[in-house]
């Protein structure tokens, strides 16, 4: 699949880093960027040793590149594409980490009641959102594809690996792999003794430790109606994964209608339930990533019900009519910065 230079790419979350005020004298920011997993990656760490710092960030990018090679559907011989090629035929063995991500994705399929579905690949391909092939599929194409999207048809065998039950089915880990990659970057930074860092994998943010001045990180939540970098509210958290899914990230517009990249597996169409962005805050990015996609599709009521059932998970939901819904643990951690949005209680 040809990848289009993504003009719509947005860094969803704007970071407020006070580099000057109160920083320890010795620690300086070191930053580096890359393009992988179909998105822009940026890692900033605060360190006393610039050369070491650069090396550690490079190590993170190398790790993410290994993950991409195994899990991307845009890499021909990735482990995921091997499963896809053998759909309806045979089991395929995969590495322990691909297995871990597949199992997590299956788990989120269960707990979201199928809103998160790792076999959404057939729809992703049909709509082509974010590629040169984007288009509105016909009703009969959608009806046909619906037969090939069901996470329960991914069979697991301890010894032999994974097999999709029907030929034509397609796994796509676009809704979860970046989360896993962010967790791996966090692990590498931490094991190298880094105490203050911000990992940003195309909007999957992970704040490591506190700000270099010891303060809690303040993270701006993108205003879904405004250009990138305009925030509608601020959250304050340290050492947390923060992931946003929004309809403004990847989309095309036809006949005044916006078609975006978060597909409701039950209908085959981009999810339309009034939500325009969901942000999840929790301890691991893999969970935040899968849940941001899940809650987006579940809608406000079911989405909040799911989040309240989970420990240490918080969310912010923004709807088209500028209402903001918060999970119970968010109420004192989120501040509106634009009064045209209204918090619903
Ligand atoms: P982004 O990748 O832009 O950060 P998301 O985390 O919400 O946004 O993931 C969207 C991606 O997840 C899509 O591009 C597609 O690859 C995949 N996806 C789309 N719909 C679903 C779904 N219902 N369940 C699981 N994955 C999905
Ligand atoms: Mg996601």
C-alpha cells in the first residue's frame, strides 16, 4: 500500500515544558525525531550527558523499528502479514512480543464487546484512509467485508501460533502497536537511568517521571476544531501514558462529509456517535491506545461505563456539540482552557 505524505498529521497533544524555570542546572534537554509506524515520533529526555542521551534515544528508535518490522501491515513480510497471507490456510508462528500484542488486542476485543477489533484490516484496506486509495466503498463491498471482520475468528494454538479462520481476513494493529512501541521506549529510557522524558509517538504521549524541575507535567488536549497546537484543556499527570484518538487525525472529506480512520466493526463505516475525540490516561500506553479507539466507537455512555470498571484508567471524551465528559478520577485533574467547551456532570 502506498503511503501518502500525511498532510493531516497532527500532534494531538501539545506539551508545555518549562525549560528555563527552576530546571536543575546540569540537566539539558536532548531531543530526536523519526518517522515510523506511519507517523512522526519524537523523544525528548533531560540529561547531564548529551552524547549518552542521543544514544539512548537512538536505541529507542531502533527498538521501534524492530516492532514495525514485525507488526506493520505496510511491511510485506511482517509477522502480521504472514498471518494475513495464511488466512484460512495454516497457523503461523510469531515472536513472543507480537504474540503479546495480539493477545492484548484480543483481550480488548472482549472487554469492548467487539468495538475494538484487530481483524478490522479488510475495512482499513477498503476505505484506504491515509493512503492514495481513499474512497467510499459501495454498500455491497461493505456488506461483503463484514463477513471478514470478527476477532473471534483469530485462532490461537500454544505450539503453532495464530490462524485467521477465513481466507481474506486481515489483522491490522494500527489501533494498538504504537502503544506497545511507546511502552518499549519508556522501558528503555527507564533502564538507562533517565528520570525525565516525554515520548510522543504520533500523539501517543508517555511522560516519564516529572518535569526536570520536579513539577507535574501539564499536557494540553488538542482542540478538535482548531489547527494543531491549539488546546481546549489541560491535564496534569506525571509518569502516565496519554493517548488520544480523534476524527481529525486521518480523514478525507467527500460531499461535505468527513470520513475518518476509526471504523465501527459492526457497520464497516467510520464511527459516528457524536464523539470527536477520546483521550485515555493510564499506566501503559498499549492499554491507553486500545482503549482510546474502543471508547471512541463505544460512545459516551458505554465508553464511560467501561472506563469506570477499569482500575487506574481515566478518560476525557469530547463531542461534536462541544461537550466534555470526564471519568470520575479526572474531575480535579482536567482544566478547561476554552469556555466554548462545557463539562457535563
Ligand atoms: P491513531 O493511529 O491515529 O493514533 P487510533 O489509535 O484510534 O488512532 O487507531 C486508529 C487505527 O486503528 C486505524 O488507522 C486502523 O489501523 C485501526 N482501527 C480502526 N478501527 C479499528 C477498530 N474498530 N478496532 C481496532 N483497530 C481499529
Ligand atoms: Mg488506539
